[in-house]
C-alpha cells in the first residue's frame, strides 16, 4: 500500500435519537475528519513496526465530549484529543449516569502527537473510553466499515454532548495501553436525557 493510499481514508457520521417506543430521529448527518493518527497507525502497520499484535491496530474505543462547539469551525487532521472528553473530572459516572447503564467503559492512556502519554485536565494519565465491541463493527463492502456506537437511555444523562472520537487500540504496543485518535467530529449540541438512546453510525471508507 502506498503512502497516498494510507492517507486517503474518508468518513461519514450519522447520529440518531432512539426513543423507547422505537421511534428514530436523525439529528446529525455529515462527513468527519480522519486525523493524522490514522495515517501514523496504518503507516506503522504496513511498515511492520509498532505493535507486534495486529489487533492493536483495530479501532476499538471511542470517547464523547462536551466542548466540540469550540472546534466546530476550526478542527482538522491534526487533532489528537477531544476538546473536553468525558470522565476527566467526574470519572466513570459521566458515561454511566445510573446503575442501569449498559455502556461498557474502560480506562487507559491516550497517545499525544509525539507518541507519549497525554495528561488530562486534572494532570492524570488515565482516560475513559467506551468500548467498540465485535458486534458493533459491520463491513459494508470491500473498502468500507461501519462502527455503531450505542449510548443507552441510562448513559451520559444531563450532559450536553457535542463531539465524538474513534481510537485505534494500541498501535505502539505500549504497556500500559495507549490509544490513538483516528477520527474526530464535533456536532451540534445534544442534551442527553433518559427519554432516548443515541446511536452513532460511523462509516470509514479505505
């Protein structure tokens, strides 16, 4: 694969509100930015460097955030983190608002632009990530994959969400694990409540 092919990745994000009665409402539908982290990760993979286990190059995590409105007109391929990812102050409860939450969340390091670990707003190095499970990854065709991120009715409530990112698992094979931002999109404010779940349908075209 040539370098131009590695960088020639595009994406499209759809966001839906899903109500308890089954009604669906599309609230966002637009392209997204593939960050330079995707090119770096794929470059490591095809060069045979970085992590030894190929599964470390898979997109397996996501983050949601609350300050995408500050980047809505200026974000680009150089993004390495969300403007304000959930979990930095209130921890896991940002994601799992109540005990009935079905959103699986893990903590580990986030990769900075130079491969080092990035510290959060509190000076810590442990970031919260939602898990992209096997059954949430759908191959559309030979060159396209859709990642379905599901935020149930009991998760992220009372929070106004406006940014999302997809992360490569651990391309450097670091210990502890260090994930890298591969795709990013700020979006119009969604005030999350228990009236609806959110579904993010994120398609990447390689």
